[in-house]
C-alpha cells in the first residue's frame, strides 16, 4: 500500500518529464503570427468514395471514416482512443474538445468544426464515438484533427493536480 502511494506520483512525474520537450515546442504555435499550418503527415487528403484510416498523436488516436456526399458536404464518423498514460496518471477528464480542421493544399486551416466534447467525466481510454455531417469551406482539399484538453487528479495532495494538452 505504501509502495503504491509512492509510485503513482513518481510515474506521473516521469510522464510529465517525458512530455516536456513537446510542450516547449508547442509554444511557437501560440507566439507565431499568421495562419495555422498543419504538417503534411497529419493531413488527410479528400477524395471521392469512402476513406478510412487512423490519425495519431502522442495523446490519442482516432479511427476515422468519412465520405464526401456532395461537393461541399462530408459524412464523418470516428472513434477516439486515449493513450493509457492519461488513465494511469489522472482520474478525470476536466474537458476535451475534438475539432475537424478543413485545410487547403498547403495545410493552412480554412476553418474548423467541433465534433466531440467531454466535460467533467471519468477518463475512458476505450472507444469514444462521434458521427457528424459537415459542410466543407470553399478550397478544402484535406482535413485533420485538433484537440484541447485538461485532465485532473481529484483528491491529489502531491501538487500535480492537472495537466493541459492540445494539438496543434
């Protein structure tokens, strides 16, 4: 029992230290002026027919499926799977918002649409599903995802009460 009480804060500290370089590199996105550009490896080019795949970051992965039903309309569904480190280190999801980004050929964000929201819920690393019909802005040639989240550790007395994470 004593070992378990000691190990949980140590595991959390190791996870936070491992994520520190990513957090530092993300600061440039907020300080930079100009349009947000999504890296090519995170872009999902639009084409006719049904498209399926997996979109990944260090925090989660999304099993997506979409189909253009009209030139400016897409039917979009997916399953969000959070990485296990979230459940190991934290007890609750204070907030989580998943957006679909509409991109031009250069990866610039033309617009976005929220497709999934969580507020004050237990962290569920299993499947979280969404299903939406979205209107594409003019010039959209690809899509991507973005998220903004905060996890908390309710009842924690070691000073590490919350952690914010996001993409991009």
